[in-house]
C-alpha cells in the first residue's frame, strides 16, 4: 500500500519526510517484521526491534522517539480507530458481506467446517484484521456485534428468519442431543437441546447462502457449560457425577436457561445462583451473590443436583481448589 493512500484512509499524520513511499504488509509483532513492513506500535518498547528488522514505517498513538528519519513515522489519534478504517476499506474492496449473530450462534459456527468463501471472525481487533486482510473477494463473514464493532464492515445484514423446525431431535439429555438434519443422523452430539434453535438459525443461514459446510463433533462452548464435580468441587469426567455445575457468563441468557431447566429437569434439585440486581423474581431456589466467594459458599451449603451459575465461568473453581491446597498445607 502506498504511504499517501494509507494516510488518506486512516487520517493519521506523517511527522517526518521519509525516503519510503509504500509498505508491503501491516504487522503487529516486532519480531515478525520484515523489510518493507508497516509496524503498528501497540507496544512502544517493540519499536526499536521493528526498525532493526527492516520496518519501512511505524504508526503510533503514544509519545515516541524518532530513531530513523529514512522511514515513515505516523502519528494516529488512536491505533484501533486507524485499524478499523483499514478494515472497512478492505471490506469494501473485497465486497465482503457481513452477517451479525449472537454469541451462541457465533461459537457454534466456529465448530463447523465451511468453504473458504465463508469466515467466522472473533477475537480482538488485531485478530480480526489478520483473518480478514487476505480473504477471497466476496467472502461472507459471520460476526457478533457484542464482541466486535460492526462499523468495520460496510455491508451488514441480519440472518434470515426461519419459521420452521429443520432439526429433528431423536434423543436428548440435558447436555447431549441426537438429531437428524437433511436426512443425516448425528448421534450423541455434545450439544444441549437448549442450543438447537441457535444451531437451526446457523444452518438456515448456510442453506440460504448455499454455503458448503460439514458438521463435526461438537465440543462444549462457554455457554451453559456443564462441569461434573464431587462434593470437594473436584472436576470429574462427563456424566460420572450427580452434581453438575452449569456456567453461563452471559446473564442475558439466564431467564431462558432457567425456564429450560425447570421444564426438562423436573426430577432434579436445581438451584440458580445469579448476580445481585439482575432480576426481581424471588424463588426459594434462586440465590444471590455479590462476589465469587459468595458463589463458593452457596455451593458448599446447599443441596442440589444442578446449579446454574450466572455471570461467571468455570475458572471460579480455582478459588475452591486453591483454598483446599492452602488448608492442606497449613494443617499437614
């Protein structure tokens, strides 16, 4: 890319008169810089290495010492904003069409094999840039607005609505589903029936856009994630315990998951552990917490088969494990 075009796209300021006029690639890690690259200096401490490796330019948004007047030194108001402008330019150039979805559809899509003309993107802005910069022309992109800024795309559409059930559930437990889709039987997939409407939404998108895909064995995602434990909160293999902690970091999904468990687990003692002030409903099996230590105390002192825990992930078990190790050390 020519230097003058980069400056026009990003609205950044060139603060010297360099000998270089163009760049080969945009790079974020100084150790990966090669001769001719433009280095995005998210970490000013890496600038010296990037220049030594042959960078033709450095773009920065913090006070920076110029060390080589032959290369371009570019001052941006904000590096992320400059990167978003570059991505939007690339989306227009490549005629990318982006479809927005929720977190669950996105994470299910990451487990499906698709052709190179369809791409699911997530992660920080630098990860999205790396994924999109060299895509094929007219690639279809799936993204979640809650995770990535939709302004990086010029054309954003919603997933087409489906008014019919396309997946036939043959057998189900709370955390596994056997189903038929397009006359193919998928046996004992590690996907809760709770997720089937989201999977239908995704598969409907593939079918509508004529995207080639292949479903592989599903693995747990970070939503409605079941962790089988014993009374000491030691993690056990799937299905080997009658005490199950279900973690849901997105509190917006909790009401639907409570309804799902109340309908499908009538035989079980189920408790719901939720952050303070997320809803007004009062039930004997709803417990309120203010911090992660409260969660551990509730789990210790309450009898249950299933505990749906909102607003955190399974890493909170490390608190309990750490405390156990400390106690063992102190009393040995």
